C-alpha cells in the first residue's frame, strides 16, 4: 500500500514538476523506476510484438501476428494520447495486461499473452507503467486495424474464452523451492510468457497448462509454423542433456552446448533474453533443469554399434543410405560429417534435441527457408544457413532430414515426403 501511495505521489509530482524533477532527489528514484521498467519490458519482449522489425518506431505496433483465426495486428503502445496508450491510467494498464481488456472496453485477442502477464507482480507493473508513460517516445500514428473473418471478428465472444480459460492470478511463490528457483519460475511464467510458444495449445487456442503442475506445460507447441521444443527434462528431445550454463549461454548469446537458436526463438534472444542479467538467466536455467521429463520422444545413443558403424562409413565415404549423399554434398561443410558442427558457428546435429523433436515443423521449415543465427551484443557473430527450397526436391528434403534424425546415434521417427509437402503448402514455399 505504501508503495502505491508513493507511486501516485510520484506521478503527481512528476506532472507538476516536469523535467526539472530529473535533478531532484525524487527524480533519481523516478529514473530508476523507469529504468527498471525498461528492463522488464525487455524481459516481457513487448518490442518483439509491438515493434515492426527493421526500422519500425519502437512500440508503435502494426506487426501482423499469425494465429489460427487470421492475422492480428498489434497496438501502438507508445504514450501518444490519440493513437497510443497515453490516456491509460495505471489501473487501465493493469487491466489490459492482466485481463486482456483495453481502456475502451475492447477485449483483446489472446495473441497478447495476458494469461501469462496476469502473474506479473504489482511492483513490476508499476515499473512497466512508469517506463511506458515516461521512457517511451510517443508515436502519433494509428496502428492498422485487425480484420478477422466472422465469427472471430466478434470480440465480445472473448468474454466466454476468458471465463473458460484464464484463471491465473498473481504468481504464488512455491515454499518448497528456494528464491532462485522461484525467480526463474516467475520470469518464465509471467513476463517471459515462454509457454505461449513452448506449451501445446488446446482446441480453443488455450495453453494446456501455465506451470509445472500441468504435465503439458512446456512440452512443445507449434505457433505460426514453428515448433518450439519440449523444455522439460526429457533426455531425447528435451533439455535433459543440456546443462545449466549451456542454457544460460543459449539465452544470452544464441549459442550453447552446440545448439544455435533458430526460427521464432531468434527474435526472443535478440529482443529479450540477451538483455537479461546473468542472475535472471541462471534462475531460468535452474527452474528449467528442475522440470520432470514429460512427453518423451527421440533418443541419442552415441556409443551404440549403429552409431560407430556409420561413423566409420562416413569416414570412408561408403554410406549408401538415402539422404547421406545429400548430407555430404549440401550440409557437411558446415555441420561436419560427424554431425558435431563448429563451436560458435554451426550447430551440432548429433544429439541436438531440436533435431530429435517429435514434431518436425521447425526442421522442415528451416531447411526450406534457411535462417540466420541471432545478432547479439556479446554472442558469436551471426551466421547464415542457406535456403534449400530451390536446390532440393521435397523428397530429398525428407530424406536428408530422416538421415540426420537417424545417424550418429540419433534416433527419431523418419520425416515423410508428405510431411514436407504439407508444410511447404502451409508456408507457400
Ligand atoms: C506475443 C505478442 C505480444 C507480446 C509479447 C506483447 N503484446 Fe501487447 N498486444 C499484442 C496484441 C496482438 C495486441 C492487440 C490485441 C487485439 O487487438 O485484440 C496487444 C495489445 C496490447 C495493449 C492494448 C492496447 C490497446 O489499447 O489496444 C497493451 C496495453 C499492450 N498490448 C501492452 C503490452 C506490454 C506492456 C507488453 C510487454 C510486457 C506486451 N503488450 C507484450 C501482442 C503482444
Ligand atoms: C515466439 C515463440 C517462442 C517464445 C516466446 C519462446 N521460445 Fe524458446 N524456442 C522457440 C522455438 C521455435 C525454438 C526452436 C528453435 C531453437 O532451438 O532455437 C525454441 C528453443 C528454445 C530452447 C532450446 C531448446 C532445444 O531443445 O534446442 C530453449 C532453452 C528455449 N527456447 C527457452 C525459452 C525460454 C526460457 C523462453 C521464455 C523466456 C522462450 N524459449 C520463449 C520459440 C519460442
Ligand atoms: C553455410 C553453412 C550451412 C549449411 C550448408 C547448412 N547449414 Fe544448417 N545451420 C547453419 C546455421 C548457421 C544454423 C543456425 C541457423 C539459425 O540460427 O537460423 C543451422 C541450423 C541447422 C539446424 C538447426 C539446429 C540448431 O540447433 O540450430 C538444422 C537441423 C540444420 N541446420 C540442418 C541442415 C541441413 C539438413 C543442411 C543441408 C541440407 C544444412 N543444415 C546446411 C549453417 C548451415
């Protein structure tokens, strides 16, 4: 309560004193609050959805987000009085973030991750509000409206969606775990909204679980034609074999334990996790490493007989399995014949959990479209993976992916020509 009174006192003071307050004793506290809000906006990746990449004004909205209902446009959340959220009171801001209801009463589509944001603490909400009101440049421009086909255009129906699915309250610390674990759980479940991609969704687009009490939580999900893998302790396609410091490095610089960020995770690292403090990233990794293996799939047995046989055959060039020739001609120069990759440049494919994933959407899409590793301040330089849409046929793509999923001790189900065909049709490539 005291903090709240302080906040309103501060607001009134700021309005009255204006920029002069920057030099006062209170001004220092305000600047600190705004700065903390800026950090939290990074942790929540507000820019990832509300800023158009490559040159869009920060937080001015207008980024189209793919959803099963159609494309949803993000709002201008700069403090512009007419086109942004400049007129939002603190309570209205909280209502938009926690309940998905805009100032004008409009129900927001759950493409805005308010079921996760409902867990954001009051302290963090105050800092976020201070940042969006005082740390962001107003942009006097309307974001293009969302036009969905009927019946999805009926925002009022979201009232029922909310009644059915959003029951999350503030984050409740678990007394069984220490402060570091709770910090990690809080960041992932609230601001980080990691489950928005990594948790499978049910028939009404609801996330099937918002914390570790659900066996579906973070077991992998498809969003916008990218599969975000299982983050539980599954030793095959999950994080069971990835160590805490490797997870931290992956989130900080896009490279860790031979894995390289790709697909929709690239933006998460570029806009959000690279800015998080080492303490917060370690907290996330500690929390992730505590998650019991769920929904296991794929396996890695590098010392098996089959693995050593292929190793010898690749060495002597006598591999006759479908896909092996394609791999040697098109992939091995970066990923290496033994699938070990090159540290800080090209990911390993042997034992890579993303390669062993049950759902092959991301693998197919990456080979069709190519990709770039993230551009970060402290991480290794950005490297490109070429697109193979023009170089390989649909069948060849299926063969080379099957090859990398069943070689070097990797053991995951084959990829069919049909899997590749279906996805290529979906992404029009
Ligand atoms: C995963 C994408 C995503 C992220 C991350 C995200 N938003 Fe949004 N946000 C949206 C979308 C989409 C809408 C518009 C929804 C609609 O029109 O129904 C929206 C709408 C809003 C609105 C309502 C504005 C209005 O009046 O229309 C506010 C306020 C808002 N977001 C604030 C934030 C803040 C603050 C953060 C970071 C803590 C954030 N958002 C992160 C997708 C996102
Ligand atoms: C916009 C969707 C999206 C969001 C949000 C997201 N991820 Fe991801 N994530 C992905 C995709 C897609 C991949 C697979 C590509 C890769 O491995 O980089 C991935 C991969 C990962 C991996 C590597 C897993 C592996 O087996 O290779 C980790 C660790 C991870 N994410 C952690 C997180 C954390 C922590 C958060 C929240 C702070 C988060 N992700 C939020 C989409 C997302
Ligand atoms: C010029 C070097 C290069 C070539 C050739 C290449 N790749 Fe890649 N590959 C990369 C880079 C760089 C990444 C990281 C991409 C990203 O971050 O978007 C990557 C990522 C991957 C991944 C995801 C693994 C992870 O952890 O990021 C798979 C799977 C993959 N490549 C398979 C292939 C296959 C199959 C071929 C051949 C058809 C191939 N690559 C050819 C450079 C290459």
